[in-house]
């Protein structure tokens, strides 16, 4: 059954619950059971799936606005939104028929998937599948996931397999939770409530029905253009939306704080300072510009595919640059809000304090590092034809 309300509307139903549970999620280092149950009740954990897996197949615009709302409520909730939701959607879209039935329809589509898609494992090809060994860090959303994604490179006779282009194919295995060894390691500055545990497997057999290609763009099911773009653009949209949501929460919170906050030596509240007024207008404009850039980039790319065009390396570069810029702009917004909030912004338990820690944790992710700028520029300048990682 598809969701009867839009993604942003469904996300907004979680506001009161998130406000109550965010601190406890941080203490547990993974979302509370109550918040996970709320996500299921909202319909969001199946919302982005193909229709065959109970999803609504939302557009990029709706996904971005939904993730902004979730991250506005809490950085950890927003990160779960950009981890669990697209992980399940990708598996539902790209798994072979037998694997799709096992992981989704045989379970009534009540399936949560977390983990790491980067190929940190090796999978020896054997009859019917692969025997996989590897270790992965930062398995986002694995604290409550029934299945765990594990990226790997296939081998044959102990040697890496090569594709027609001479590059090893990168694959993703979907593994039941009880076959995973968790080593935790999630003791961090921010995004504490995401349950992003380290994990490993040693010579675990994964049938071919639960494996798909990392860069797959030909879905087995689902008619949305999103599935024809593949995982990289979806991941870029998620990182951008997450950063924008956290930044918007910081803007809103510092504006509210400024009305009543009188800093030592001042005669009036922070809101009366012209420097604060200028900073608020400037950083709000920066946030709005970054949001519009992201929405425009993904809407433009979607339109190209909908009209029968190709997702060229230049367009993929545009998407990654938009995500990286939005993240950097959001970090600057949060830094300003945190500094403007003074001592009120350093007190544990405030959303502004949490937003600062979350932002500076989330921006360490390699996916939105400066290499995206140089890769996109090299394509634009004609120095290279393509870059696989974009």
C-alpha cells in the first residue's frame, strides 16, 4: 500500500516524537525503538520503494524536501532518512526476482536495510553466489536494520574479476543481520543516534539472488526516473538535503534565541544587534540559494532522462557539485548560528548544540569532499571523459 500523504507531510507527523526521543537516541547511540516504530507508522521506510515493494516512487524534489524536514527535526533522524530509505529502495529496484521476493514481498515489504555500499570486501565466485570476506566502517542505520548492505569486488580463483573496460565490477550484497559480526566503534562527536556500527563478515555465502551492481541504472522494477539514475545521484541528493535540514534548524533556533537573549554588556537582545541582523539575512539567503541550486540540478537531470536523454558525465558532475556546495554552505550557516548563540549554543541538550556537532560530523563524509569539485571541473575542461566515482 502506498502512502496516502506526501513525504514532507509524513515526516512532519514525527516532530513531537523526535523532540522527545532525540536525546535518548544519542544516549543509546542508535534510534530508540519508539522512533523506529514512528518511522514505520509514518510510512516513510517503504515510501521511496518501487510500487511493487509498497512504495510511492517519489520524485527527487519530494525526496529532497522530505529529507530536509527529517534533518531539521534532528540530524540523526535525517541521516537515517538518507541511509535506510534509499538503501531499501535500491535493493527493491535492483535485486533479481528471487532475491526481491525473499527480502521484500515474502516479508510483507517490512524490510529495513542499512550498511555500507563502498566495496570494502572481496567475494569469491562460487556455485550459486559468492563467499564474501570484508570489514566495513560507519554502517549507517544498522542499529535497527534487518538486512545489511556490504559492497564488494568479485574474485575468481583469488584474483579480481575484470569487466570489459578492464575495471573490476563493484557489487553489493544484501546480508541478513544474523550473519553479520558487529564490532560497533560508533563513539563519535555527532550523529550519535544513527547506529552507524562497524561490521565484518568472514567467508559468508551470499546467493546471487541477493546481489546487485553498485552502479546499476536498469531497474528490475519501479518506473521512476530516480531508479534509472542509480545510487550515486540519490546519495548526492541525500547528503545535500541532510545538510540543508540541519542548517535550517540552526537558523530557526538562533533566530528564536535572539529575541530574548541579552549578551553580557548589551542593553538590548541579540535580535537588536545590526551585526546579527545582517548575519541572519546573509546566511538565510545563502541557505535559500543552496537549496534552490540542489532542487534545480536534480530537477534538470530528471527532465533530461524523462525526455529520453542520457545522464552524461557533465550532468552527474553538476549533481555532485550541487551536493558538495550545499553541504559547505550549510556548514557555514551552522557555524555562524552557533557562534551567534554564544553560551546558549554550547549547552548539552539544545538542538543548536546538537546541530553543530552533527554538521561537523556529517561534513567529514568523503562523498561530499572537495574531490567532487576537481572531478567535475576536469570533465568540464575536457581533461577527462568521465570519472567513475561521480
